């Protein structure tokens, strides 16, 4: 796991921040995500809402509740895989395989960590599930 690696294993602090942030999303671990964020961090998912640093754990609860109607879910079911960046941008591919959500995220990195992430989803059936809630 990334938190067990030494900071010197990364070429830059930015690499460490992004890797830690990505691992947090892959584990659906709000604490790990927040360890890579700036104090003024803001996360915006247009289908779930806007979350500040202190309210991010609620995002996973709300996402879990909205999709649990379709059947039993585990914590890992609300995990997201982030890849990228896309060439020449601050955009990354974003996917929650267990939920069927795909799209992109614009991630802004500041001197003290990830400042913000704004999600845009591809329209599909999973988006409809979030809208119905």
C-alpha cells in the first residue's frame, strides 16, 4: 500500500500526493484521500453533491445508500479507479467498475495538496440510478 512507501520513492511531492489520492479512491478510504488534500479541498460530484474536506466521508455513505437499493453492497463497491492525466490537461479518467460509473475528473493540485476535484460522468444506466435517489 502506498502509505507504507517512503516519500523518497516518488520523484516529486506532486507524484506522492496524486498516488496517495488515487489509492484512497481505489480503496474508498476517505481518510487516505484526505491525507493528500489541501485544507480548503472541495469535491464536486454533480449527481451526489458538493463536499468539503470535513464532509467527504458522507460522500461514500450517500453513494452507498443510493446504490444499495439494487442489492447488497460492500465498501469496495463504491471505489473509483483514476487514471491519467490526459495529455496536456488536468483531467483524469474516473471509473467505478462495480457501479458502472465512468467519466472524467478535473483535479487541481496546489502547493499544500489536492485543492479540488470536479467529476463529469458519461451518461449511462448507473447515472440514472443516482438521479432517481
